[in-house]
C-alpha cells in the first residue's frame, strides 16, 4: 500500500471518529455474533461536548440502555431490574471507532482503502485494517461517503473470517434528535436498582496491579476501583488499548467458589481467568485468545515493579 493510500485510510478513520462525535442520528442496526443475530435501534444526540444515546433491543430479550458520558443504565423488564454502572472507558461502541494514537497504531495495523459499496441505501467507502501480528483482530469498515458515519463494521480473525458484524439497515441523519427521544420508555416502577459505586480518586490511588511486560502496542487507558452493582464486590478495573482494540483486566478478592480458571470464549470475546496472590484475575477483550492469556500471565502486584530490577 503506498503512502497516499495509507494517508487516505487514516483520513477516513478520523472522519468516522469525528462524525460519531459531532452528529445526531437515529437508526436501526443488526448485530451478528456467531449464529446469534440481534436488531437494535440507536438514538444519538450531541450537546456541545456531551453525548447521550439510547439503545433499544428490537428482537430477543427486552432491553433498553441509556448512555451518557459518565453512566450506562440498563433497563431489564424480564428481570424487573435496572443496572446502573459508570462508563469504564471513553471509547464509544458502534457506530464509532476511535483511532487513538493513530501514528503509533499504524505500527501494529496496516491501513488501506478498499472500494465503494452501499449500506442502508447509502454510498459507502470501505476501509481495511489488517493486524501486523497475531495479538489483534482485523476490521473491515464501511463509512458513509456523505456524513462519514460508520455504517458497517466487520471484525475478522487472523484467517480473515468474520467473527462479528454491526450493520445499519436504516439511518436518519441531518435532523436534530429531540430530548424526548433520549428518555427511557421502560416503566421501572417497583424495579430493583443495582448501582455501581466508585471509590473517590484520592482513596483509589494508583493501580495496585501491573501488567509487565505489556503486550506490544497496548497501554493503560483507564483505571478505577469500583463495587460491582449486583454482587457488591470490590473490583479493580484496568483498561488497556492499542488504539483500536481494548482489553479489560478485573481483579477482586478470591471468591469462595465459582472462580473462572483458564480460557473461555463467547463469539469474538475471549477471556482468561487465573489466581494471583489470593485474588481472582479475569481478562476480557475482543482480541485473540493468546492476547488475553498474555495479559493474565503478566499481571503482578504493583509493588513487584519496585522490587524487580
């Protein structure tokens, strides 16, 4: 791929990023993971530097999610419950893909432009993202040529097989989304509320755990101490990113039973659990199994950084 082609692909990634941050939209998309297909409606509104969105499941188990910059509130009518959590990362989900540290990211991914296509009745530009090693997945992205919004995203394994797909089937842009469209429609009277709590920053302090050595290209993106909303267990949560992929590391006191050990997988999401110094460590991410295994195997108490040469 020539320099001009790489630059063109990088420009499209930034355009996708800017469009998701700066435009109101209302659409329906499908989410395909393995043999499981789900249809959702998304309503997204920008208010200055702040964004709000509402996700409504249109198939399967009823679910309604309200997301702001700080919180994610999930209404579960079948369970008569509401789960309220703090956002774990500033990264947005579909239809945004946020290329952090683009110049560094290009050390680990090859960027190129594909051809043109149509998604949801709109002309689209294909952007190809190919990993340079076996620690991350690849992407095929279709961006709306008019607005820059991401219309379709395919997640690919190292053999180029599709693991997961998000794709708009209907999308409205160019009009302001009303505040009323962002309000939850679920009547939550009598529902059980499960609220996550965060330790104050002063109490949380620096991370108590460290991944050493980090898999190439990843860096610590966020870190919080929190209490899980349902089990009310103290958890330290570290999020690592290579600019596209993210890996979450959860550390808690070793439970009496039911601790996950070894690898597991759900669609494109791999996880790995192990015990370290009386704690349960669980690593989760849309990355290959080897990546989460490396993170889990490299996690040590932070004090080990000082003690080691």
